């Protein structure tokens, strides 16, 4: 039998996951503390971001291989194959969420996560400061500079729902332009912003194309982390004083469950030695549900100078008695080539609340373990039914007659045909891929996975800092709040290692 040598490596801080949170934590720590040895592990490739993402990708984002099960069938979860994670998908979107989101978070997690503390984190992320590789000023497009379809959509929603001058105001409802960290046509991915700025820290090591299998606890501390190279299969053992899980709301619970950190009964049933009994791991997968139509426009140049602009209308729960939702119009550059996406716009409805959570768990497939993702589903489709009516009305509006739009696909059917009933719409509803909440923070290890300081209950050196720790159903795209959570983690770990 051939013996495969296992390489071993040590560092001070080991970050598992190079997505939105992991890149920020690694880059900030390495720049603040030049003597600190930081290792970032990710399954993606280490691309030249300046070459790939100067403007907009010339090729579609590589689809992921995870299968996402819903009561309407299976979906594939799209995911970039390069380091940067969901920040490559979300185009720098920077929505803070609402006052209700922040107040509920404060109620669950306590003083460390007050609305004022969150506002301070957001401000630092949105500003040019003296902090290295932290802030990036937000950009909001001028409506008059956007294509006619955007202006027509804004006019219709302003008339029906009202206008919001700033979508990041806590009470904002109505239509407005989405703030983002995109400037001069450049996508501000966390990899670009926090890892690549010259000079790349010499104390930061990046292990690309590396998959995390599990972490091993000895007592209350992580003793080592088992990883393997994605292409060669070569195994390695990594050691660190502090281990930070930042593999996202799907990847982080998967790693914990494979490590025997989860519901003890489920671990025992699968033959995994129980390390910690934390039943909340993977138990509540939160998400948003979306229904969308595509329309062809003829007034958009073949190579627009922006990577992402969107007009978003956030409804109040009192509007037409709808659940809290958002209507949005944007060019979707992520899954299409430039020639296609530049002439296609998406008109979408995203339901933000009143959604039954899903679950991330392990199951046996033959003799092997595999991850099962059971998706979150809306409890009511009232918002989706109204959405179909609004899209139909929207395209008949005078503002849309001169923008060269063709019939959307799929076509929103008139309600008189009965095609917009809940039963008719349910098969068309999809995940918005805003996964969060699978390792929630809180004060009770019976219902939470991490304490408010982001440390996994029952451990001394294992932290989680990504969208999985969000303890509430968040009412906005989760990209920006994930960055805020990562910045809080970077601050805490910096203090732990003597930075002030």
C-alpha cells in the first residue's frame, strides 16, 4: 500500500474560506500586524483580478457543483471558481438592511451588536480612512446617466410605491438606486480590495485550490485542520493559534458537521465521532426567494461602462398588504457573456421575509458522506402574485414604450388566465442565493453556534465570521453585512494579538 506523505504547516491565524469575509479578515490582519503569520485557504483558483475583473468578466461565472433541493425540485447553486467567493457574484452591492433587521439582531446578540455599532462598521467600510485595506467609498449612479429602461422602471415604481433618496437609511422604502463599491467600472471584490492592494503582505500566505475536510479538537482547542489539494489530492495538516471559519453559509456548517460539531445524535447516526453537541449547526438556512423575468433592450451599448447598476424598489409590509419584498431591474453580468447580458435586463421580485428556513445537513450516499441542502421556501406567494401583475402593467406604461423593450421571458401571464395563482408561480420561484444564518450567533448554545464574540461555543480558538452567523432573517442582500461581520472579527483578532 502506497504511503501518501502528509505535509504540515503552522501559522498564527488560519482563515478557512477566501470569500467575502475571509479575504477581508486575512488582508486586514496581515497589514495591521506585519509579524503575524496569516494563511488563507480556499478551493478557488488564485487569479489575476486586475486582468479578469477590470471591467466585467468576458466569460460567465463558473457554476458551482452544489445541488440545492426545494419543494419545486433541485437547483444548482452558482458559485465562482476563483478566490473572492460571493463578492464576485454580488458586484459590490452595499445595502445595510433595515432598522428592524438591526434591532432584532441587537435583541438576539446583545450590546456588542447594537444598531449604533453596526452603523459604525458600515461607515468604516464605506469611507476612505487611514485603516489599511478597509474602506472603499460607495458609488451611486446618476439616474440620468442610466439607460432608458432604468429610468422608466424608476418612474413607474416612484409613482406606485414612492421614492427613497437613500436606500441605506434605516427606514428607507420606495424606489432608489443601489449603492455599490463599484467605481470607474471596476468591481470591488473583497479579494481585490483586501488582498491585492500593493504591496501584498509578505506575511500572508494564500493556499488556493485547497479543500478543507475537517477540523480536529483536542480539549477546547482546534489541534489541527485537515486539508487536501483540489487537483492532486495531496493531504496536509495545518496548525494555528487561531482558526477562523469563513467558508460561507453553506461551507461553514458542512466543515463543522464533518468535524463532529453539530447535533450529537445526527453525528452518531453517521458514524462521526462527536466533538461538540451544537444542534443549531446548519439547522436554519435562511435565504430570500426570487421570481424574475428577462427583457431584451435595444438602447444599451454593447460594452456599457458599468459592471453593476440596479434600480431597486423596497416595499413596506403595508404596501398593498404584501410581505416585505423588493422589485429590481438590472443587467445580470454574472451568468452570461457580455454580448448577451448587455442587451438583457432582469426585472425581479425578491421576497425578504415570511420565509420558512431550510437546512444544511450530511447524509450517506452509498458508503460516502455528502452534503444535503434543503432550501428555504416562502410561506406565502402573495408578493409573487402581485409582482407578475406589476410586470405586466409596467411594460404597458407610457415610460416603457420608447425604450425598445421586447416581451420578457418568461412572460407574466394576466391573472384572468389563472397562471399567476400560487400553484402556477411556485415552480418558477428560485433562490436568491442570499444564504445566511446556518451558524447563528447568540447567548444560548442550545439555539446558537457562536457567542457574540464570534467564537464557537465550547472552544477556545475556533471562530466563525461569515454570513452563517447572522442571527435573523436579514431583509437585504447579505454581501455588505457579511463584510461588516468580517470587520468586527478582524478587530477582535487584532486586539487578541496586541494591535491597538
